[in-house]
């Protein structure tokens, strides 16, 4: 999976950003659940999801800070 660069993430609307964050949080929860029940096949997916989630949350917080000032 290719990671999106910051420019691509910044092009997303606020609604799309929130939707993707929620989806990735759900996916991360499911990955943790699969790992706990020993059903997880590809453990590298944890890192990919965490990195993408961090990118999205960073852009979201940047927008919130700029809107507040």
C-alpha cells in the first residue's frame, strides 16, 4: 500500500477526513481484536494503519488550529 503524501491528504474535505479517520480507527480495533484471537495474518498492516491515521489526524488538527485563530 502506497502512503499518500501530505498534499493528497490536505486536498480532502473535512467530512472525508473525518470519515477516513473513523474508518481507520475501526480497522485498527479490528486488527487488535484479530491479533488477540490469533487470527491476524498480516501484522505489517498495524504500522500502515497507524501511519495513515497519524497523517490524517495531523491535517485535521492543523485545520482546527487555523480555524481557531
